[in-house]
C-alpha cells in the first residue's frame, strides 16, 4: 500500500506541474461557455470544438470536476472508460477527459490539441519514468527515495483554448 501511495503522489505531482504550466501559458480564458447541464453538455462541447482553429485536432478536454455528472448523464452514449481513462467519442473528435480534483484544481474548461500544444519528456537511465532507491537505515529501517525527472514544454499555445464558465 505504501508503494502504491508513493507512486500516486508522484503522479499527482506530475499532473500539478502540467496543469500549472498550461494555466500559466493559457492564463486567461479566450472564450466563454454557459454553464452546461446534462441536457446542454454535448452542444456546449461541440461549440467549444468549433472555437479551436481548424488546423488543430482537439484531443484533450480539461474539465472541472463539477461537470462530471452532467457529462456522464448527458453524454452517456459517447462517454467511455478505457483502461481507467475517460473519453468522449464524438463524431468530430475523440477527447480524453482530464478532471480537476482536490490536488489539481482548475475551474475553466480547456480544450487542447495534445500533439501540437506540448511536449512531455522524461529522463531516466531505465525504461521506467519512476526512479526508486531503497537504502538501509539502521538494522530494521530503510529510506525510500522515489522521483521522476520530467520536462513539459509548450510548443504552440494557440493549440489550446480556455473557456470561462458563466452562469
């Protein structure tokens, strides 16, 4: 359990790093969307898709967690979970949905073309992103060091749009 929690904490740290970098670069909403409910969520997402310039292929939707229920109820025929990851499979695009949470907070929708927008590089001496070091500390204790070394670089900030949610 301890090792699972350690890995989870590192993943949360990576998520925070990426979201903070995105919010820093796409610092102000460039558009607005009326707060969707389960009846309007699909039309709202389609309206967001139309705002991204046609040269980009939207692939990720960052969504505030408060819209999880409207998305799941209103998009029941296009919402899928694949290997623990959430997707909206619309005719216009397949979007992986990344939800805000207590550890990675954001209140706006952000639509992104993952390939055009950014590059995520990890460095390791092995094939694993996670680097572990376990050293003895006394006769019955050990020190565990777990880390990742990543670099997240924004390539084209125009490949993302941030939508403020209005009431």
